[in-house]
């Protein structure tokens, strides 16, 4: 099993550009989520999904879109990148709800917006 | 806003010593989880303790939970240089379903 795979590992964008961060898991997990990690702020939840076709907003959803067309994939879209979105982004999945199941994390995408 | 807050923010110890990290949270919870993050990597789950449990062990890790004080502690016994990492607590409020993380404790274990 590859677990949770995130691509790309690094990305540099100019302000206003768009891009999609990819996340795929091969563990048949229903729950998937996106977090951003900033120095001194810990991890903050952006969006999450409890199953294919279902998504919901987390703590900091503005500027990001998600979709969940399959169980395996949960891409995160930045429609118009801003310097405030410079961060490390982590995708995570779990078998059940985050309330009761450990999260499995990918290794992150380091995004810089200039 | 962060539900959990770790204390201390940074901890430096010698190999072989015990390391204790604390987590305080604000609202009633379903469970509390501890994660480890090595530099440049994703988080790795360590222990999940439910609100009706008081203590849990996993190898050299011991987690306690005091719901009356809304706090938890993670004890790493006989620390090793390989334990050098950041440690995060994460909680799900009883009335919610989002796992929120604290700011973490950076642990350095010197050989």
C-alpha cells in the first residue's frame, strides 16, 4: 500500500495563478481532509469529505475548492493564489469519522506564492 | 481557533531522560489524539484516548486524560535521539466532527 500520496511535493506560483494539489489514497478510506500548516499555528482544517460526493468546509475554507468524485481522490484547488496561501498543505484520510479513527497523512506539498 | 494547546512549546532533553508534554483544550471532547511529525514529513498517529478513558499505553508512550481539567499529557520514557520531532494533540469536540490540532511541542533529544 502506498497510503496517502500527495503531488507535487513543491510548487511556486505567482499571485493570481490557479493550481490543483492532488491527493490519492489506496486504503479505501471514506474520510479525507486537507490541512494547512503554518509556523506557530499548528494545522488548520481547510475542507473535508466523509465520502464520495460529499464535502464540507473546515476552519479556513476561503480561497479553496474541493470535490470528491471517487473514494480514492480528493483534490484541492486554488482558484486565484494569494501570498497568504503560502504554506505546507497536508492531505489526510481515515477509515471512519475523524472523531473515532486515526488520520493517515501524506508527506505534504510545500507551496510558495510570490 | 485552536481547540488544543500544547505546553511547553519546545523541550530539550538528554537521551535516556523522560519527556512530558501537556495539552489543554477548551470544550468537551469525544476523544483526544496524539501525533508525531518528523521534520519535513507528514504527521503520524501515536495514540487515541477516548473521553471515558483515563490512561493508555503504547510501548514507551503513556497518555493520560483528565476531562475535569480538560487536559492530557504525553509521556515518553527512556527517550532516544530518534524521538526528536514535533508532537501534536488533536481533539474533536463532543458536538462536532472536525479534528483540530494544537500548535505542537518541539522535542529535541540530545545523544
